[in-house]
């Protein structure tokens, strides 16, 4: 599909700044999340000057800046030296309300190191004689100096990603999100049915998503081979630092450096409540990396000797297993979108290992402000949930603190009649189907309450 999807909150924030010009703002977030697309959408009905920092000769960058100002003014403008940039901008803009964007900000500063002081001077003094909204955009939030207003672009949640594929069924939406996560650029690349995309865009020779993963690691990681081994270890199920280090066969120092680097790049995330560094819990924060290392690398075969169809056929069981895990993650996210959720996470023993009989536990506030523990079990495929499954959930939940529990069961394969009857008469049991999980209107209404939650570990007892 073409066009722009989502990001209403970010656009509204920029609109408020635009109403109050002169203002400055930094837009940051990792690559492929649609920062430039957001700015393009924001500027579509506004006068703007768009400057993109590029690697290369300073003279070429200077001509690009000159062309951008010429495009804005409608007259041939001349920029002989970067120190004259803001003087020229002020002259052509006058008192006209204008958005001035410096995209790929760090590359611009690398090309013109002195530009940093010119920007500081402009924001400290000269901008107040204009009606300019100055926007700097980059991946790194630390490069912007003293700009006060910030917009952080994060991956879109599973509901927001529905907008990229309005023709998909709930199961297709889940698969697409499980494959590429919340990065808009990847959803625009995703073609047709998700199952066909796995075959053609992951296993196919020169496949776009396989090349993207390889590029991510090779271009952004300094400890390339160590990072790859660590990602393989995590894909095999290792979560604790010590287990990752042992399976990847790297030293503690190297493992620490590699994980820190990948955390900074948005590849992995460390759970906030991890106790002790050697017991720290790590997981993938990029679904593209998670899917590639959990599924594709296990089933991919040399395309010179094996057909794409053979590799794809080998992957089907692994894909199904992987999507079960994706469903569980989405169910946890569903709770954060529908309730005033204080915390949600897996139940772990004191050594960091996962308690297997409950998928997630959340702590919410109900409509009366009372805190309630929410044990959850999730099943995408297989037999429908029944009363025996509810009994097991209730029994296993004795290990979770709290007495006023709300039991939630998520199913992509249905519930039997007895369980449905029990739920209709018992307010402490909530049944949620895959269709409910992807119910746009209900989810949108709850998000308007503005509640935020955090994802972490929930300890048993």
C-alpha cells in the first residue's frame, strides 16, 4: 500500500508547536521507523525548507542546501558558505510561517562541524525574530544540543500496524507483525499474503528482508561476529546474560559490550527489574531480527543447491511455533491498551527462569482504583480452551501475589461451551478471541485515556 499510516499523537504535538512559533524540536528514533515520512506528512500543507545531511563533499551538500532554499523561495538563491545559511533562511522566510527541517542531522554536522555553533546561535538569539519551527531529525537523541522539545519515534504497536494492510484477516495481521514488527518501512515492503512473503521475501535469493537483517548487523554492530552469535543464542531460547554468554561462547566482557551496543541500536532490550548483571534478562526488541534468527536461519538452505520451496516447506512447523510466541506477546500488549496497566511481564523464579504454566501476569487498576493481578494464558492454535484449562490457570495462579485476581484466557482456536457459560456468569474470568485482540474500535477508545504501562518481569511469591 501507499500513503501515511498512524502517528496521530506525534503529528498533533508538532501541530501545537507550529501554532506557537518560533519553536524548536528534535525528532529522533531508530532507522526504518518513519521519521522522515512523519515530517513529510506534517509539512504537506505548510511552507517548508527541507535540508538532508549527506555523506560526501561539502560543496555538494552546500549546493543541496542552496537548492532547498531556492525551491522554497521560487527564486534562484546563492549560498557560498555554510556560515551564511541562517542569514539566507531569515531573508527568504521573512515573517512567513515556515518549517525548517535539518534531517540526518549528525551527517550534516559531520560535513560542516562549524554548523553546530551556527545552530546554537540561531536558536539562542535569531529564531525569535522569525516565525520558524526548527526541526532537527536523527537516530541519536544525544546530538541535538539544547533543543528543549523532543518527539521520540517508537515502533508502532500491533493495532496501529493494521492500517498498513486493511485487507488482512486477524491471523494475517498477527503474522505480519510477528515478521516485521512495528517498523513502517518494512510493512510497506511486505507484499501480498504473509505466508507468501515468508517464502519470497525471506527465503528467496537476494530476498529483501534477509538482506536488511544482514545490513543491520554488518553496518551498525562493531562486534559483528559476536553479535551474530549472541542473536543466535537468544533465538535458541537463552534470555539470562549468563546463558547467552555460555551458548554464544563469548567472554563476559565481550558479551556485555555486544549486548549494550545492540540495546543502544534497538536490537535487544533488557528487562528493567533484572537483578544482578549476570542474571539480567534480555530479549529481542526487533521482530524482524527475532523472526530471522528464530525461523529463517534455522531453515534456510543454500539457494544454489536447494529450491526456495524446499526451505519454505521446512520452515512451516517452526513458523507455527514462532507465531504462538508472537500471539502471547500481543496478548500482553492488548492488556496495556485496554486497561490501566501498571506492569506486565512473565512470571520468573528467583534464578530468572520462566514459570511455564502462566504466560504473563499484569497488574492493573480497575474502574474503582483497586489493583488486581491478571494471570494470563494464551493459545493461538490447537484445541479450544475448556474448564480444565481454567482450573489449571486458577491453581497455578496461587503462586502469584494477590487475592482479587482477574483470569484472562486468550485464544485463536476458541473456547468450549462450558467455559463460555462460566465466563458469562463469573466476572473474574475474561475470554478474549483473536478477533477481539484485533478489535480496532474498542482498543482505540481505551488508548484515549492516556494510560502508560511498563513491560518487565513479574516475580512469583
